[in-house]
């Protein structure tokens, strides 16, 4: 096995993964969503009969969670039988008393 010692300042690195593209209008909608309401995101609808439905659903859910994070709210995602994601906000968790 071949290796060499280098200075820490010489380390070359690339960022992992790729950035998700989160629609800013979705972030704003989540931020301003009235209490007791949910958002049906028709633009992110998927075909439940597709072979890639499971993977596409995971990718779409990641986009929605990222939008929730940027909006500063924790979300819950429910999928309709037609493949349309529906997003609601979760109540903040109560802090445990010590």
C-alpha cells in the first residue's frame, strides 16, 4: 500500500452529494401556513404505478423536509393514493423538565 504524509493545510477535498433544489415559494408557504391547515403539493405529484415510485417518493420527501427546515418548521408528509404529497406542520416538542 502506497501513502505519503502531508501537511493538513495541503488537504484537497470536495463537497459530498449535491444540493437539493427547494422551491422558495414552498418555503414561504410553509412559513406562513395557518395553524390547522395543510398544503397539497400538486406540482410534486408522482405516479404510484411507476417502477421508481419508491425512490421518487424518497427524493420528493427529502425536498419537502428541506423546505420545512429552511422555513423553520418541522413537517409531516402524507401521501395520497394518487401520489400527491400533503404537508402539515408538527407541533413543537415540549421541553422535558429536569
